[in-house]
């Protein structure tokens, strides 16, 4: 069986990895995995059901039994359009909490790996290169300062009509960074063989170009994409 080419893009909240991953996947004609959406969905579903997000025995079944449909750029949970609801900072923080539960990560692991299909996969997340696809040949760790990431999230959420406070966003991002980087299971760290890109002073087009260069270096056949 031919090897499925995989690009992993990991990084903290607001680093721009989702936007970059979508752009790169479109250029290459590859599938796209937004792994963060799965954790956001788990956190959202658990919170809505009144589940203790720190209780592995309660949260893990939620992750295993997600009734999710992706289509037309929208995400449906149990038939409800939650596309915007799971993108709030509260949903992001809940995602970070459930992501620290080993049983949740185990429940979602096979689901994520099943996304690796021809012609290729761009996997966006926090442990794509370290845990989910450790053998991927192309790995990126996309970072930026907490202040810059907060500004990006502020604009993104405002554009969606979501009311947010910039100083509050900075505090939430720093809190989430600390939790993600220091959790005992799959902490947020660059894979040893990942290319680290600091996008603080870079625009999206520049980052996309740099990522595509990295992909072309390990998958030369993509140069025609």
C-alpha cells in the first residue's frame, strides 16, 4: 500500500494554524483534520450535559459517543449546528480541560488517524506530530506571542459577531498555554523533527509559502500542486 503523505501543524491557540492548515490543504488537494474541533465538541457536549470536565470516568464516554457530522463548512452535534458555539473562548478552555484527560485522548486517537487518506492529509492540532502522526515526514510547529495571538482571536471572534474583551482574551490564552504545555499527557511541545515557525510578525501568505516549501522538500511530488 502506498504511503499516505502527512503534514502536521501543531501550535498553541491563536497561532493561525487552522487558517494555514486549510490554505495548505486546499493548495495541495489534501484532506484536512481539525483535531481541535473534536476536543471542542467533547468539551461542549460534556459541559452541556453537566459533566465534570475533570472526571475521566464521566468525560471519556462523551468523547467515545460523539454524534458529529461535518458538512458545508458547518459542524453538527446531535443534529444541532454548533459551528459558532464551539469557537468561543469558553469552549476553547473546556476543550483544553478535557484534552488533559488521558481517557479522552485515547478515545479520539483512532478517529483522528482514520483521516489519513489519499491523496494526503494536513492535520492541525496540538499533538499531531508528537502523538497522533509521529511518523509524518512534514511537521510544523506554529507559534506567536500571546499578545499577538489574542489580537488575532479578538478580530476573528468580533468578525463572527461574538462579544469579547482583549485583556480577558490574553489572560485566557496564557492560562490555556500553561495548562496545555504542562499537562501530563501529550503536552504542547514541538516534535523533535518539527520546523518551528514564529508567525508573530508574519502574514498568512508568508507562513503558507514557508509551510509549502517544507512540504515540497520532503514530498517532492507536491511541487506541481
